[in-house]
């Protein structure tokens, strides 16, 4: 009888302790939204028969992060607390660039430098801006990429700066990433078309020179 009462009391005490422990645990904070950079499908065009490697982009440490950047002046960068990229921004831009070339259907042999070690041409990019820009007073989503096309010996064949600015309605991570994706939706087709055009000119020039020799 006494043993039974002791067991019941012990069980009740354990349940009370467990209940107390559970009740004092804080609620888990909501997960931070994470955003990706979308690839595009450029307009149809003339296909090419040569190969292209796209090197990893270079970028400053202010941009080379999973944090979503906002710049107020040339030296002052801030980062949004209500969202992040799913990976470092340059990695996402690189992946979106490779996929956009693949989506074009105009070039079959295209990929990263590691996946395409022996190619005709190499595309090098420098991400100069990929952020919300408040330096002019109006808040904009700014994507700016400097591109260089080289041959396999490293000789520069062509270079161009691509830049697209998209107005922002709200100052938060969701709006900034959406606007940056719209900017990239304009920039990437131009980059793909320019690269294939410049590469084709160089490829035909090389072929013509070889035939002349």
C-alpha cells in the first residue's frame, strides 16, 4: 500500500517536473527567409559550335556573402536582417549565368571552368554591384557585372560592362531580392547574346586564319 502510494506520488512528481520544464522553454524563432537568383531563358538565336567555360565571378567581400546588402555610400554597407541568400551571392550569380547559357539552346558545351577544362573561350566576370543602392536618394536594386571574353591563352577578345537598375517599392529583403532578380532578368540575356556574338566573331576569325595558312 505504501509502496503503491509512493509510486503514484513519484509518477505525479515526474510529470509535474516535466510539465514545468516544457512550459519554460522559449518558442523557436521563425526561420529566416532565404532567396535564390533565378536563371533566365534568353531569346532564340543562331547556335554556335564552339565551347565556353564560365569562371567563378570575382567580387568584394561586401558582396561575397549570403547576406543581402544595402549600400548608402561608397564606403557604408548594411545588411538586411529579414532574409538571406541561400548561398554566397557570387555563387548564385555564377550558377544562374551557367544555366542561362544552357537554357539558350545556342551552345551545348558550356559550364564552369572545372567541368569544361578544355574550351575555345573563357568568360570572366566581376560583380561590381549586387545590392540595394540608396546612394542617389531613391532606393534601387542594382546589378552590375563587368565581363571579359578571352581565348584559352588568356588573350582578351572583348569586354563590356552590364548594368541594370530596378526601382524598389519597399525596403526589405523580399522586395530587394525580387527586384534584383528582375534586374538579372534583363542583364543575363544581354550577357548571353553579347558573349555568343563576340565568341562567334573570334571563332570565325581563327578559322579563316587557319584556312589562309
